[in-house]
């Protein structure tokens, strides 16, 4: 038999009547009504004051359960946002902070650090002190590698990454021979850039300077091809670093590379033409250290920056079909991006969106980003709305590893992890390599002790390769720079290293001053008053004729020593062509990457043409 409840909207009058009876004489009501009103009264009474509730301490079991739950939240916090305080930007002086990762925000106190907690799904579920747990998480997620992968929805992929990086705290483990190979590769890349800088002054170059670790990354991928069953690499990249990749990774003849610097060079158009040397493709075969042969194909890129991306994916798909590679494991596509281009060009998102479609997928692409933190004339803060230039990759849930180019071993560890992830899941993966760049004079001052690997090897306090510098065997057995080999080849073996001899001409006479033969040097004398404007802007006072123009240069202006001579000559020329200078400044088109030069230790621009 179903019993309806005593109180409902239809018998409100009856309830009121019974309630009055219960208040005056509860013994006159039956047991069911009395129970109803007694429960109602009990719920309405305040047996404890607020102060009593606040002062009542929970029992120890409840307290331990709360703290244990907070530990699980702490682990998740480091996994998800630990990258926000990772030290992968070599241009920042101060370590980044995030209030969401402070001890207080996570719900703990200093007294909790020595308490032992269960780690849940971290390391398979063990017990350790809170102090040890935080130290391990900071080494894993907040050192020179920042891992973004929590946006991946598939649990097996997240668990794979955790199992790969958490047991060893993402600390690189390499043999002596591997460390020697990495260092020698970086030094050889630096020597190549230094040679071009000194031999082809004034020629337009898209240097890899500051990002030489890219060559070590490519070498690492090549060496791992045997283990991962890869027989062919299909590559695509824009201009920056292309000559270095051709020379030091693909092994293109240095003679041909130098020949292409000639003004009279006529290219073989089968590999593309136009801005010749930075558009050409190349194909070669290389052997790994264990004898495995890998075909390497660099696609020609006669178009603009990221336009080569779908070309590379199409070539990789075709090569997989030719090899009957149904699992798409034997042919590996690699795309090398710039930080501004990967965020700014829509074709990048289009290629990502096609990456998992049945008719277009290639088994995943390794994306390497040369992040020199400037897009020609644009600072990252003015170039995009997202935190990172690689956020576009999240549309396909690609894991992203942000790495510090000054820590080559960490970079290689991330690249190897990315390669293995691609082979395991057949998905795209991104390596975002931040480097010091070559166009940021403000932030280079703290690192003047030596950027190059050669200098850093002998300078323990320098930032680059700081993991390797602590190795005892490197102090006992220092690595010899391959400079004498590279420079010997470039200067002696190949006459094309000398542009004058290549053209069959006599070398031009050396001028004591860069513009001593310019008739404009004897024009009208104009002077610029000196003073400091609000905001620290510097004005100069020098005569704009003759050869003593630069001696009035204010000592307060301290340009980057690397570009000082070129900058001084450029400024003297501009002083003779005011209209051209003003037009270029207004268009933001100086090839130096900034409309105005900056001091090496100050953000203040130096305005030479103000108040003319």
C-alpha cells in the first residue's frame, strides 16, 4: 500500500491545524504526526554557534584525506602549467613565476614539506615526502624544458609522455661519445656562420646564428632512424639556416654553396631559382653510426616561408606509397618553422587540420621551430595574442616541448622523445626552440662573456651548454674545435670563397674610410644638438661632413659590439640621405629588424634624426 506524505500543497490547512495542536499538547496527536513535527523542530534549531563551528577541529583522518587530495591537485598543477615557469627562454634574466604554483596557493604550509604522501598516478603510485615530490616535479616540468601535453584528450598518450619524462625528471642521459658528437656538430655550425659573416660582409644572409643547436637536433633524428625503422626523411624549411643545414646536415659541397653567393651565378632551375641559394632543394643519402642508410630530401622553397609545408607532406605521402609504407613509419616528414611564421600564416593551421585525415595523413610530422623571438620588425607581444607561437598545434592535440637552445642536451632529449612519440602514435609533435636570436641588442649584454660553444666550453659561467660544462671528462679531455678543418676547406680548397677571384677581378682597393670616395661627403655641414629627451632618448652632436663625424658620438650610446662598425658606417651613409632614412623608418623596413638602433643594455631607442 502506498502512503502519501503528510505534508503537501493540498493539505496545508490541515498541517497548520496539527502543528498548533502539537505546540499546545503533543500527546493529543498520533505518533506519526509527532515524529513529523519533532523532526521539523530539530532541523530549525541552531544547536551550535558559528564560533563553535570554527573552533571545532576536524579529526586527523579528515585532515589527512584533505591534504592527500591537495597532493594529487599539486601533481596535476605542475603537469598542466609547470611550463609557465620553465627556464626555456635564454633571453630572460629573472626566472618566471606563477602564483598558482606557490606552496600557499596549493594549500600547504612549510610544516607540510616533510610529511609523507601517496603520489597517486605519479611514478605508478609510491610514497614520498612533499619536499621531494615538489623538487622532482620542478626538475621535470620547470627546468629548461617546458612540456605541454595535458590538452591531449587521449589518456594513453598522456600516460606515455609521463612514463617517458617523469622517472628520470627529463634529465638527459647521454654517453661520452654522444656528448662529443653533439658539441662538435654545434661548433661546426658556428664556424660556418662565422665564415660567411666575415667573408661576405654586406650580403643578405639568413643566418642560423644563435640557433646552431638545430643542426644537432637533425643529427640526433638521423642517428635514431635506425632504432625507429625510418629509411627516408623529407624536409622543408624557410630561408633561415638553410645554408647551414645544406652544408652540415645534408653534406652539400661547400664549393657549390659558395659559388651560389656569386652575383653572376646562373642556377640549375630544376631545384628552384629566384633568391637562389636560399630556395634550392637537395637530395642525398647518409649513413648513421651503425651503418643504416637514410635518404634525405630537402624540398625547394621558391615561395614564401610556410608555403612549403603542404609540399613536404605531399612528397612524404608519395614516398610512403612508393615504399608501400602502409604503417607510415618508414618515411619521416620534418618541417622547420620560424616563430613568427608558424603563428602568423594560415597555411600552418590548414596543414595541421589535414594531418589526421585518411587521404592526407603521413603518420605524423616533427615540427622544429627556430624561435629567435622576433618576426623581422615585430616583437612577439605585437605579433600574436597567444602565449606561445606554437599554440596553433593544439588544434590537433600535438604535444609541445619548449626548449632552451642554450642547453643542447635538453634539446636533444626533447627531440628524441618527440621522435619516439611520433613513431608510437603516428601524430604530429612540436619542438619550440627558443634561442638568443641575432636582432635583440637589449638582451645580449648579459651574455657577452661568450655565446659560441667554443667560448662556452672554456667559460664555466656562460649559459650555453651548461649541462656539458660540468662533465669532468670534458675538462680532462677538451673537445677540439673543427674550426681549422672547416676554415681550411673554405679558404684554401675552394677558390670561390673569395668573391673577387671567382669573378676573375682584382680585389677592390681598401679605403681608410667607408665613404671617402663619395662626393656627398663634402656637402653642407649640418649639426645635431645633443641632449637627453624624456624617457631616456639620446640625441647626438656631430658634424655631418668629412671623416670625423663619429667622434662626437655620445659615450652613453653603447651599441652591440658585434654590429657597431656596420652600424656606424650605415648611420654615416644615412646622414647623407635624410629623406631615404626617414622614409625607411616610417615604413619600418630597416633590415636590422628595428626602425631605430638600441643600446645593448637599455631599451631606449637611439634617434639620430630627431630635431633636424
